[in-house]
C-alpha cells in the first residue's frame, strides 16, 4: 500500500480494499461518495482513487449511526454538522460515543480472543489501561474478560499515547462527573420544557409514541453537540496552557 490519503499519512486503500476492511460492498462506498457521506479519494497514478484511514473511520461511524436506526438523510445532517478537519481518531471517538447509545454490548471473551481482536499480544499493563478506559472489565476467571467491543479499536489506539495509568483513571473520573451533571441537566430541561407540557395536553397514544421516538432520536444530536463543544474547548484550553511565555 502507498502513502495514505486524507492528509494524515499512514496506509491508503483502493476502493476494493476499503470496502473489504469496512465490511461493505464497493457499490456502497461509491453510493456514499455520491451522497456526500464520504469525501472523494485522492486520485493517483493511472487515475486510481486512494482512500485513507479517515474514510475507514467515517464508514464505521456511518455503520454505527445506521445501527441506531438513523436514516441516510439524518446521517447526512449529522455528518454535515461535524467539523471539516476531524481526524480519523476524532471520528473514532464519535463512533465510540454513538455506540454507547446502543443496548449493552459487553461480552465475555478469553485472553486469546482479546489479543486476536486487538491485533497484537497485550501486556498486563495494556489490559490495566484498557480497564481504566472502560473498554473491558476483569472477571473472577483470570482468562475471561467482559469486553465492550465497540470501544476496543479506539482503546488499542490510545495505548500508544504516553499517559500514565493513574492519569487515565483521574481523567475518567473528571469526565464521568461532568458528563453525568450535563446529562441530568439536559434530562431535566427536556422533561420540564418538552415532555411534561406535552403529557399534560392530553394528546392521544400515537402522539405519545411519537414523543418517545423524538426523545430517542435527540440523543445523537445532543451528544454530537456536547462532543464538538468539548473538543473546541479542550483545544483552546491546551493552547492557553502550553503557550510559551
């Protein structure tokens, strides 16, 4: 494989290779391209299109959004709201968050299967770090783990980031506390300003079902808004913190 497309370096794929890695058909890749869901490939020698890791991550995100029941039109609107300069890692984070809306996806697997899915042999320190990230949990059986498969790819990528185990735990605590506070406040706002007035209006059961559906479809949009705001705020804070004297 040649130099990656998408401006990030790394591996590049032909349309056939991209489709195989993403588990979709070539026709699907081309269809998403015509709908604007995928950016165009880089055209190389012999007018062969080359796709990068960002295309693969975007395909994974689209797949996850479809699993949540979103239509292509809704997915288009979702992707249009994302910043244009998101990296493959940023898209992977979005996919991990989207996957968290799905029903419980944890499964029990052996250490051998865990290594196979991770793509390499994991050390005990790696396993500890993945547990700190919430990707897996140890069980009473030393050879069995409860794994959230939707988070494994991102977790393995983060293993290469030079962050101490204690820092990961502290960061997770901060994120969970603030995420819970935001979720509680947003839930209160939806309950008081949307749900309660609608319920008190005495509408028929069909409208009640529609309201519940609205609540479910609001989740991806709300989480996207929170993630985008967080990414921008974090970038600003890091620029300020590490700005030279």
